[in-house]
């Protein structure tokens, strides 16, 4: 099975595990991960050198849904856990806000402390 296939399997498993990890009043972890699914090829380095338009649209949607500290913390934990199961290129992850022209309210870093 290709690396992309395994990556999608891991991603799907993480979606199932984290299905209810976000607060009921905000976007769920599953919704967040599905929204960012178009970013996966770019983030793991199997896609083009810049994120596709659907990826940027997903990032913008997610940022607009992160309306409270509680939701941002939950999303941070959700995405951090999901990223741990994937071979994400840290440089590509950090480049998303610039490419997508969006301000992200939390650092895009796998070592970020989501409680702060």
C-alpha cells in the first residue's frame, strides 16, 4: 500500500477516536479534521509545493469557527493528536498561514502547549 494510503488510514482512525473531543457548542474534532482533509497531501509532502485552494478554504473555515478559548484549546488538542499520527512536514505546516493569507490564533507547532 502506498504511503498516502497508510496516511489516510491513520487519519481515518484518528477521526474516529477523536469524534467527540471538541465542545458541543463549537466545531467537533471530526468536523475540524474533515475540514482540513484537503491539506493532507500538502502537509505530508506528497502534494504540490503550496496548499491547494480547498485546503486554504478549510483553514479559513476552521479559524472562523474557533470563536472561544475553550474551542481553540479543544481544536489545538485535536489537531495535535491527529498530527502525531501523520508524517507532517513542520516547515509546510508553519507556512500555511502565509500561503493561505489567514491569521491562525495558535502557533502551528507540534510542541505547542494547548492549555495556554
